[in-house]
C-alpha cells in the first residue's frame, strides 16, 4: 500500500518511545550486529510516520552513536541502508539532538530507523518522538 494522503487524514497519534542503555559492545557496522531498532513502520500498516525528534544521551564515557534509515522494516539488508548520523560524538553525561522538527522526515511503510553505539565506550539512551498518520 502507498503512504496515506496526509492532507486528508483520519488519525494523527503522537508517540514517544525510548531505548535505554544501548550497549556499545556491538561491532559498530550499523547493519547486523549491535543494531537497535528505534522506530519501525511495518509493510501494509496503512500509516506514514513523521519523525519529529530523536535525542541520544551519553551514560558514562560514551563517545559516539550512529543512526540509520533502512528501506526494510526489519533492518536486515545492508544494501538498503543510509546514514542519518554516523559515529557522532555525544559528550560524556550530555545529550545530542540527532533529528529535530527542523529536519523531520517521513517513514513510509516497510521502513525503520536504527541506532548503533560506538564499540566499548559506555552506553546511550535514545528518545524518539513521532506521529503515526493514517
């Protein structure tokens, strides 16, 4: 199914999700190991998701996070992945806004956003605010 017409929508639901303590034990390749799905829009959902905000907070000595956009809701195909942020420094005990209202985007069906933290450098908390539109 194609994305719904966002001019004439039936429902807009505001949602905030989080992933706490993303381990930095992953390989950092951003595709298969150490990947955490932040938001996913399943194939056939009949929805489009507008990503409004994604923030990363460093817990301890974390130094980097990568955020990816996948053309596959399960993030299993490296060939359909692009970087939104790549090994961006997050200062110790600080936070970083990766996506904001000024650079928001739409996540169509069968798409997802994932995060990978830099290897062996602490942990990261991710908070993401979005709207499900149908």
